[in-house]
């Protein structure tokens, strides 16, 4: 049964009209609803799913090309491979505005398409993104539908508030800059977190009454975890403990999702004593129920 399943043809081959029919049903106007807003949102959702599928297949250039064909280039720096990507002009009225969720998906496909060496071009691109993302919001950027002021291609030009990086985007930025940044990736990641933390502290103090807003657009545990695991993997345990202290006793916080991979990486790196110490710290904070999730093989 398993062998027959593994050798069976893909569903798209045996049922070639299934996906087009499903797409048609998904995008068609619902009876009793206003057509335009709902249809546009479903179109955007479908395109987002297509980008995800292309990315999972490793077809990064196709994923970005699909974005360029259907979305306004907004919220990200200009990419050298797509210099003529449409921006918010009169020629792009039929294109969709991206969401921050779509930009989160797209970013990992943009990076391997940068010019070599990626160890320098990726940090440069991500630093440009961080610089523009943290630029002060002006009155011209408050309306995400504005067609004259929405081009945030250049460093230092703030994106619309809806496209400001959220905690998920920050975790992707840190993870990717560590992955591609070579020997300097760790330092780049530190700089990103430091840069993001400075305005975040000011915003939190100014908007203390809006807890959800102050927490959703700053680097969270996942972003710090990406750097923490990289430090452990490179056996820089002193810096790792400093960062773990900062997370545990600061506003970032920790959860078992940090200790599970951290213990595993330390053990696999031959740092059994440190793995045990981190394990004990996690148990002291969250009990023993999470320990069975640690995979050491």
C-alpha cells in the first residue's frame, strides 16, 4: 500500500482540471455579498498561497516574479534583479497592495537572488530594509492607499504603518541574516535587534495603554531565539548565556520553545555540561513536561 502510494502520479497529473476548477470556485463572487472587496481579498489570498508553493519547491525567482506581476512593490527595498518592479503609480492600479504577511513570505525568496557574494549582499539588503522600516513615520506614509508617497524602496523612507515589520518579520530578518551573513552574521543580527529595540522602547512608553500594539511590532522571543541558537551552534557560550539572561529577565521572555532546541544544539555540539545547565534553567521556569520534546539524535 505504501509503495503504491509513493509511486502514484501527482494529483495534478491524474486530475488536470481539479486545481483550475477549485481556483474558479474560490475566486468567484459569492451571492449576497459585495463583489469587489471580497473578490480582491480572495485573489490576494490565492496569490499568497501560490508564492508559498513556489517557494517550497525552491523556485524562488518564480515566486518573486509572481509577486512582481500581481503586487505593487511596497515595504521592501529595491531588488537588483527586479529594478522595474511596479510601484504605487497610476500604471499599477490593478495590482494588489501587499500585506506584511506576504512580505514575510517573500523575503526568504528575495535573498538568494541577490548578487554574490551573498555573505555581503544579504546583510546589506536586510540592513537597508531595517533602516527604512525604522524610519520615522511621516504624515505622507500614514495612508497605505496613497499613490504618491507609498514608494518605500529607498533606505530611510518609512513604509505605511500596515507594512511595518511585525514580530514574525523580525524573526525572519534575524534568522536570514545569521544564515547568510557568514562570519559577521552574528554581529549583524545583534545590530538588528539593538536597532529595533531602541524605537520599540520609546513606542512602548508612549503607547503603554495599547499593549497589543506595543508587543506585536517589536522583535519577540523568536527573533532573539534565532540569534541564541546560532551562538550555541558556534560554541560562543558566554555570549549565549548573556543573551539568555537578557531574555529571561527582560521584557522578551522565554518559553519551552527556546529551551528545547537550545538544549539539543548544545548537546550535539559536544557541550554536555552547558546543555545540562540550560535544561535545569528551563525546568526551573516551566517544569519538566517540555523535556520530552528535546531530540538529541
